[in-house]
C-alpha cells in the first residue's frame, strides 16, 4: 500500500513524522519497554541493587549470586524509566554495571536517581567478574592457573604466501618518499613490521578518499611525497569506486593500488562482484576491475595489471607510479592463498633454505612471512606453512632459497 507521507521523507513529511515520533511512537515504545519481559527485576537482598545488561549481568551474577537484587535490561531503547524508578526505590544502594559508555547510567542520573557506575568502572575495555570483585568488594583476585612457560607473542601478520606481500615489500624500499593510506581488509596488516606500509586506516573506502586529501595537502605544502592508497577488490566494489571517481575528477596525483585476491578474504571468503559468483555461489557476471578503472577515466598508460608474486613486476609498477603526474592505478591479480582450491593446487609447492649458500643477511626476514624464521643464527622455512609463492626466493641476494614441487593443475 502506497503511503508517501510515511515513506518519502522530504522536509514537509519529515516535520510531521518527527512530531508523531516524539509525541506518540516513542512514548508508546517506552511504555512497552517498561512492561517488556526482556526487562526484568530479580528481587533478593535489597541492600544493593544492580542495573545491568548482556554479559555484564552474567559477570555480576557470578560475583554476587542471589545476595543482591538485579534489574536486567534486555530492551534497551527506549530505556524503561518507570522500571528504573521502581527498582531504585526498592534498594538502599544502586550500581550500574555496563561496558564502555555510561548509556544507562546517564539516563538514570538525568532522572534524578543516585547511582554508582563509571566512578568505579572504566569506560574502556570489557568488564569481567575479576574487575567487579576488585572495584565493588575490594578483593584482589589472584590468578589460580599459571603456565610454567612464557608464551611467545604473535603479532598479526599477512599469511604465508599472501599475494599482498610482494607489492608492500617493493613499496617499502621507498618509505621516505611515500604516504600510505590503507583501507579495511587483510592488507591493513601491511602496516605491521617489518613492512611498515600504512600510515592511516579510517573506514571502508578511505584508503582512496583519505589519500586524495593527503595528496592535495602534500601538493599545497610542497612536501614532495607520493600518496599510495591501498584497497581490496571487494572493498573497491563496495566503497572504493566513488573514491576513484573523485580522484580522477579532482585530478589527484595519488596512486590507487587495488589488491585483487579474488575473494572477500578478511570476513570469511564471501564472493564479490569480481569473482564470477554471487553470495550464494551461483554463477553471475564477473565485473572487470581494469575495464571499470578505464571507464572511470584513468588513462590506459597509467594502469598496471601485475602478478604480485613477480617481484620485478612489483618493482617496475612502483617505479612507474612514483614518476606519474596523473591518477595512477596498480591492480595486483593473484588469488588468496587460503582459498581451498588454491591450497589444493599448491599443496606440493614450498621453498627451502640452502644452508650452504645462506649468508645470514636477513633480507628474507624483511618480507614479514611467518613461514620464515631465524633461530640460533640459522634461517629456516616452515614447509608446512609455505605454499611456494617464491617472493622470498626472489629477494634473496645470494640465491640461497630454492623452490620445490609443482602446482597441481
């Protein structure tokens, strides 16, 4: 049924709907909240009352059991004002236990109800039973189970054989000349040592749009730095295309690097418009990234489509990009190393260090591959992790790394 006044929010309709919302809908929702079974009072001893919700309710129950009274909030907008008043009137001392911002606490205090919340609980991090015991009961909890060994720290890193590693390594040779605006995806990890290729991560799509701003400021300040904006294939389709339009339209001098690994890797290997299948795995049109980039207006001579496992191609593409004076796009094309079909094809591929040739120069360690390690001054390769991408082989100046196995066709 058509109802333009309800569904078309032009100013005339929205003004009327705002009045309706404030005068009718929200009050009715608040009344529902006050009577909802999702918001429930558990009366026990009334010296202490705790208003809480979610996991914090379970943590409080673990600490206090049935020795205090609870108001568990499950329907949290609008908050149940009458229920808050009833509960606060029924207890001697009121606490609000909630994680992060004092959402309920501020509402309760605005009602004129005295309560204790962020005076003792931090607005940062999670709440757990140990924190509740310490701040409310003054009990310092000792850790009962301790390991008899020190667990090594495991900083986040690009996977062994990740196709993003090569272009990041090639660009890392020019760290003093570039600003890198990264985006949301696996490639964000390019900012981690030893690659160090990332200066900003803001939101999805900002790998390009933030880069445009940085580029304009760099030009105005005459800093002489080149901006490289990194974005994945799925992110490019989702939020990057409009940024590239902006870059072309505003004559940005930045470089956009589109890392096409044929999947939406970070969030679980979902399909995307460039894979040839829809989200259900049904065959669908495959959107051509290169053709799309050309259609947006990037000149053909300013586009490089490369295999990121080929270090010469990476190096040459970065060199051309640094010299460009117009919008420049590098498209790397190599599937994610964790795609099941890719793992099957490359199951027999691996690299190994020839110890007789190795000079312990540590160049291979600078690519940040977790399959490569050095212990007792010996560089070794974890062949169970390695999938034979050969990036390490290509950067080794002494040809001490050798490739074994064949890809299964």
